[in-house]
C-alpha cells in the first residue's frame, strides 16, 4: 500500500471518530474548558507511555528545536481553538457551530497554498464546495441560520485549528510525539482558565481522552503522508456523519435535505479521495 492510500484511509478513520465524538461532548455535564483541559491531559497520559516505550524519545533529545513548533501546535489547535469553540457554541447554536466550523476546509486550502506550498487543483476546490454545501443541507434542513453573537468566534476557530495543523506538518517529530506534546501543552495551558471558571471532574473525559489520543495519532500520521488540504476536506462531512448515525441508530426521520446533502457529500468525498497530493511548481 503506498503512502497516498495509507494517508487517505487514516483520514477516513479520523472522519469516523469525529462523527462519534459529538455524542460524548454533548453529554458533558461540566464546564467546557474543564472538560477540554482534562480530556487533553488524559489523552497525553495515554500517549506518553507509547512515546516512552517506543523508539521516539531519541528525537526529543536530538531535535530540541522542534519543541517550540510542538508548543505552538498545542497553543493554536488546542488552547486557543477550543476556547473559541466552547464560548462560540455557548453564544450561538449547535447548527451554526456545525456549519460555520466546516469553513475549515477553505482555511485549509488557503494556508496549505500560502504556507506549505501545496498544490490546490480545480477538482479539489469543486469537491470542497460540494462537501460544504452537502453539510449545510444536512445540518440546516432548509432553514437559514440566524447570525448570533458567538458566530465570529466559531468562524475563527477553524483558522486556529489549521494554523496548528500547518505547524505540526512542518514539525520534524513523529506523529505520536506531536500528538503527545500537543495535548500536554494544550491541556496544561487550558488548565488555567479552567480553574478560574470552575474546574470539575467527569468520567466522560476518559472517553474523550481516548478519542482524542486515537484521532490525533491517526491525523498526524495522515498529514505526514498526504496534503493537509486533502486530509481536511475528507473530514468535512463529520457533522453529516453524526446526523446519519442518529438516523441509523436512533430512528430519526430522513428528509429530502438529508438525501440531497448526503449525495453531494458522497460525490465530494469521492472526488477528493482520488486527488493526488503534491506541491506547487
């Protein structure tokens, strides 16, 4: 199996995990910042034994300069992004949150092109447009989302996710090391505002920590093999996957918007999965 195929399959595995994750987050009974901090710290505690027992510790000693990039990955993608996401969702609605944060695919194309020098083709842009439109149809169900106070925070959230991902892609550490350090730095940085706003423990953080550990390990392995823009586009249908799982397992009804949206998502996913990763010449 070549690196392109491996990376594509890993991105699809992350998509499935992200589709399941909202169930755990929605059930969270405590302060979102406390939940995020505790989940990230638990994820790091799950990953540190893998890092220490594997052949990864040498790179920490040999490449200390990369630690700054790992710190910035945690700061951007976990601390800042999750703070914006938590408060943005609280001030807005779940529908707006699901739709607005899917702008990540377009941030990804811009950052991948400007910072990473990745090649962005017309087919990739077409697939991204189909994916975003499909998610909008599935989640909004024909209703125009009302602009609310938290929407600007939600619009900024995926920008910081992508800045963190771009930094991680340029970090010369293994995917396990990047995921471990991201959660360590991000979780500890979130601990300060979490304590200030009321820190509480919840057992659900254990489940979320496991999901984070698996998701990020697979994610950084994926973007080490394929373009960040392609990998992010594959993740775009995550909210629609959550809706689909609800239909299949919770018996919720299917509407024409579901059918139209899932058709566009299927077409967009097929297009982007066939895209070859490359750089600008």
